[in-house]
C-alpha cells in the first residue's frame, strides 16, 4: 500500500460535523475541559484574548458577541466514534471569522483530526460568508499549531499584536481558496 492510500484510509475514518445543541453538549464540554487543562499544563493559561483583542487590532467595530459554532471530530476506526477534537468558529465582523479554539486529544494527534477540523472550519467559514479566518497559536503549542495551520494554507500575520505573548497569529484568505 502506498503512502497516499494510507493517508486516505486514516482520513476516511475521521468525521467532522457541527455540534448539535443538547445532543453533543457533553462532548463539547469534555473537549473544552481537556483543552483548558492542556493549556494549563503547558503554562499558557486557560483563556486567550480571543475575538475582542483581534477586533481591536484590526480596527473592526465591536459587534455584539456572536455565538460560537463548534465542530467535533470523531475517530471511528481506532476509537469507535469517540470525540477526539474540536474547533470553534466565531464571527469577528461580517466578513471575518476567528478560530478561537482548536484542540485534538493527545491519543488522536498525528492521525489527521486537526487537518480535518481545519478543513471543515474553512468550509463553514465560507458558508457564513467570511472572506478571511484568523487563528492564534499559543507559545506552548506553537510548533505543532503553526505546522498544522501552515499545511492548511494559513500564513503568519505581520505585526502580531493579535496574539497572546509568545504566540503567532495566522490568517487564511478564503477567497483565494474557493
């Protein structure tokens, strides 16, 4: 079996779909609790500045905070459909979105769940009418996060006043990838 077929098999065993209110609440809560603990273990804290800081840096008028859309990744072949990752998508302006949360449980890292979550978030961002997405990789997670986002086409943003200290802000132009 060649390498591409192996990757295809791994990716076909991952599903990503929007979290449904009520039905997926326990999975969302558990994944976000794991993500907070992971951040604390890395010493980067449970919270990041998020959308309000990015809006200020971009000079975007503050809109009322929009509800986040959560997408959940499940790994079927290895973990029988157990939720292994989550990405949150939040509106910053009428044409700009942010991914304030992207987390994959350690046992599922390297299996394509992060890539699948990013790809799904870009599709949903386009459906919401966004032309650009931002993500901030925290200093403790920067190596893996920057690599994952770079492979997906995100590019470092100059003048990184958008990110947490030691982090890197990345952006993706959804219009160029349509």
